[in-house]
C-alpha cells in the first residue's frame, strides 16, 4: 500500500492518468468531481513524489496546466491498486 493514494482525490487523480494520457487541469477537475484547491493540492503532492509531471503553458491566450503520470507514478499506483484488489478478494496477509 502506498500512502500517496490514501486520499480519494489523489487516488482518483492517478486512476484518471493511468492511461498515460496528458490531461488539463479543468478536465481532471471535472472528471474526478472535485474543486480547484483540492486538485491543486493533490497534484502538488504527487508531483513532489515524482508520480506526475506538470506542464504549464497557454492555449490561445488562456493559461493552462497539463498533468501526466510518470512511469514511476503508474507503477506505484498499479501496485497499490493490486494490493487493494487482493484485500477485496480476502487474500491479504493477517496483521499482527
């Protein structure tokens, strides 16, 4: 289990980016149904871990932020998700 994905927003953010697609901030916000501050905080947290890469630029005259999952982030998320699936199947190791 990876603590980076313990919040619903960070988990949903990585799930949305797991296809290696680069998505803009607005699309991500609408896709995971959260607000700007929560998404911004989640992106910053995951960027510090190098799980996502952020690119800032312009689309026309409007500033835009694009986010893409790194290989490191995708690997970590997939391991986390696999652990959750094992727990759901009842195959987790007993906790001492």
